[in-house]
């Protein structure tokens, strides 16, 4: 017998004995004493809020400029090599992605380079994550492109009679104008959400939801880039069913495909696929992954320029990449009313992707990420970046993994990557003008997310509906006791579990509120098999049968009156104090049928107590409290007690706030645990039986006689 088996046998043989009172809510509260909490006055709160101390000022600076916290603590010898290698690796990947994502955004490729430079520098100052890579991202680029194409379609006619099909530069200029407006509004929304501390909005974009976008994004990117792979001219589509329209348009024009363009694309695809397998197989021996995208760019550019593919074979290339940075320009705010819905979607999705990756890497490396500050950082990157002709950015998952996986320690790695992009913008951009556009398909397919506005809205609605459905249709269980223990579990799941005679224990695993309160009441009656209406109806039928048998038609009403009179249990003499007291109706109406009526009653369980297990109920709203009050009264009218077991402090507060305890006697229905409620019920019934069988004392001969000492 091994040590594990011995431990299990020893644990199974252990017993413990607990001796304590039965804890109803009032009894437990008598043994507890709440801590005295003196709330701060408004003056103290204002004084504390507006008092300036060096520590408070330092914390504010650390909050809004995180670089002031981590840069002075930068460990040069330990970090510099990792940041250097990481920055170069990330920059090599950021160059082709920046050019490619600009095409998805429906703007000239050079604007992808601008978006890979300005925001990265700003995020270094304002962001709280040390490892994510900020810049163009496929999802956001697709959303930007959808807006730009919707407002400036391929066949738009520019004022003055110039057709955009022939005036590509004029059309692209308008699309850039739209992209800048969307980016500015996106940045403003993100900044305002961050200032208002709305970082929690990311919880509504769950991991399964984001994974769904990942798969859909790959399909959208693939179909949107097919025309570049086959070298055919088709219209760009956006909105609902754009995937279908894009695919059909390419297939209709496949007879005009450019064989040379297809050949270059497949060759580069083979290089990336084989290189990826090589990196994966030898990742333990390689100091850093081989930058396959960079070699693909170099090879594609070299082949295109060397063989003059554009001039000789009509292969589409990136085209002119103007050197230098553009001067700042004001985005057109008059377009805000046309793009505000898209801007809201881009703001939320961009933040969600960023915060999910930032938190993941932060947990891995042991530091905290501030969601509200991330919103502010993204807002500044987008709003200020839009003045320099950048389109909306976010965190790129593939680049972030490269930046962290190649040894990056801080955002200095991102700054180094942006400096490499700056060199391309200022000096070497012309080297990539011959790069074939078909190469971009292979850059995207592996690591892209989709966040199109319709898809986002639908996904969030479905997620919310799922939450509502789960709370509206929870699981209901009838519990029984594991014999000789205080353990109560589902009677339908285990053979050993037995119900306690006369007691039904009912459990719900959800809050009780307006959406499920009626369902809860119905499930209680169905699952336990104890329906007060049926019980009351059966009693009336029994009375009618008995009245018919004895030939007394008035017996039904007389019996009912008699029962009601017995319930009150008081004589007509009342003192002055009793007259002034508030009288509440009895919680439970005990009506014992005469023995001669019992034979007319259908066989039943003779249930005297229903225990509602609230251990899994985290809140009850006003509608739920009203429903529970109705349940207590409905069961009480047929002589059945309703106990509440395991209520949290929050649920008790909900009861109190909604005046459930207007009758103080209802506090006696609350018990600390299911076992307390079971024992309390059994003690109550034992006392009632004892009183019923006790011999009544003989009355004194004199009415006002006092007992002898």
C-alpha cells in the first residue's frame, strides 16, 4: 500500500464533532457584534481629495506618465541587449505589416508607416504595458477600410467631373480624410472613457468572443486579398456579406488572373511556411526567430525590381513611397456624424485587444496593467496621431509575441522598432516601391482578428443574451441528506442521498430577479411536488365529500370559519398595550383537519417545511423579494413553513431594503445553513407535537387566583 492510499484511508476514517446552538438569523446576530464604522464627512473627503503632498503628486505623475516610474529603474546591463534584439526583430516585422495593413485600411501604403511610428513613441510615455507592440492591426485596419470604402466607394464621382476610377489619387486623398476623422473620434472616445474610469468595458468582450473574431478575421483578410494574389481588378466591398461579394467577384474575373503575380505569391508563401516550420523545430537552438517576413520582403522586392515585373508583366506593386514626414493637418470633424458608430466600435475593440494581451504578458512577468490608463494611452495615440495622418492603431498580437519572445524588457524595444520605421520613411522607402502587393496575403493569414461593427454588435448582444438566458433558466435541484452528516446534495444524482421526512429542500444556482422570479416560483412547486393551490383544493374537496356523506351542506363553510378562528388563537379581551401594538397576520396558518376528514384526503408526503437553499444566490431584486414574500404567504396559508438557508449578507440587505422583514417574525425564517434549518424545523415540530399531546392544566376555581409559591 503506497503513501497516497494510506493518506486517503486515514482521511476517510477521520471524524469531527461540532456542538453549537441552532443558528437562526436572530440567534446568530446576538452572538455577533458589528464593527463601528464612522463614515468620513464630506469636508474630510474634499480635504483629502484636494490636499497636495509630494507623495500624491508623485503617484499622479506615475499614473499618467508611467515612463517616469520604469525608466529611472531601468537596469541597463540586464535589459539593453534584450531590448536591442527585440526592437530590431519587431521593427523587421512591423515594416511589412505596416505597408500591408494600410492596404486593408484602404489608404496608400506610406500611411501604414506613419501609423507604425508616431503612436509607438507616444505609447512608450503613456502606456503601462512593457511588452506589447503598438501600431497598425488587421482588425482595426479592416474596420477603417470598411468606413472609407463605404463613404468613398471605388466608383465615386469627385466634384468637378473627375471619375475616381481614373483619378485614384483623388479618391485615396478622400479616403485618407475619412480615416483621419475616424481615428480622431476614436481617440477622443477612448480618452474620455479612460478619464471616466470605464476600463471595465473590456469584460463584455470575452475570450471565446475574441477567438471567434480571430477565425472570422482570417476569412475576411483572405478574401479581401485574393484579388492581389490573382492579380485581378475587382471592386472593394464592405459591410454585410462582403466576404461573399469579394469572393464571387474574384472568381468571376479569375480568367484574367496574372500568372506571374500568382507565382510570386505562392513562392513567398512557401518560404514563409517552410521558415515557420524551421523556426518551430529549432526554436531551442536559435537565439531569436528568423525574421521570415523581412526576407520575404527583400526577396519579393528583389525579384520584382530585377525582372521589372510591373512593366513587363503588369504585376501590381506598392508604388511610390514618398520620403519624409508630412506636416500636421487637422482632420475633418464635419464627418463625425457619419462615422461615430464605427468610431465607438473601433475604440472598444482596439482597447479590448490591447488590454487582453497587456494583462496576459503583465501576469507572466509579474506587473500590473492599468486598464483606464491604457484607454488614455490609446486615446492619445489615436487622437494626436491623427494630426500626423495616422489611422487608428491597437496592439498587434503577432508583433507583441515577437517583442516579448525575443527578450524585450521595456517599451524601449518598441521605440527602437519605430526608429527603424522612421529610417524607412526618411531614407530607404524607395527600396520597397517595387514590392509586389501579392506578398501581403501571406503576412496576414496567420495572426489576425476581426472586429467589424456588425460582427461586434452581434457578438456582444449574443454574449449578453447568454448571460440573461443562464440566469433566466438556471438549474433547480431538490436536495437530500447524506445520512448521519450535515451534507446535503442532489437527490437525483446519488443513491445514498435520502430526503428528510416532512421537509423539502430546494436549490437554485442563480440570483432571483425580475427575469426569473416567476419561473423560480413555478419550478419550486414542480420540482418539490408541493403546490399550495393543489393542497387547498384537495382540502376543500375532502370537506365537500364529508359534508355530502353526513348530509350537512353547511359544514364546508362552518369548517373554514372554524379553522380561521383557531388560527387567530386569541380571545376577545385585549389590554391597552395590545391595542396599540402593530398586529401582523400569522406567518403560518395551522389548520388540523378532523380525523374523520383525513380519509377523504389524497395520500401525500405530509410536508411541513420547505427550505430554500440560498447559498448560490448572490442578489435578489425588488421583484424577487415580492415573489418570495408571496411564496412564504402561499405556503403558510396551507400550514407549511418556508425557511431560507445560507443567505449572504448581500441577500439579507436586499431583503431588508425591500421591506421583506416588515413583520419582524420573518427574521425567524432565516438560518445560517441548511442543517440549521433542518434541525430548527425538527425541533419546532417536536415541540408542537409535545404541546398537542400534553394534558391541559386544570383551571382554578377563582378566576383571578394566583398560583402558590
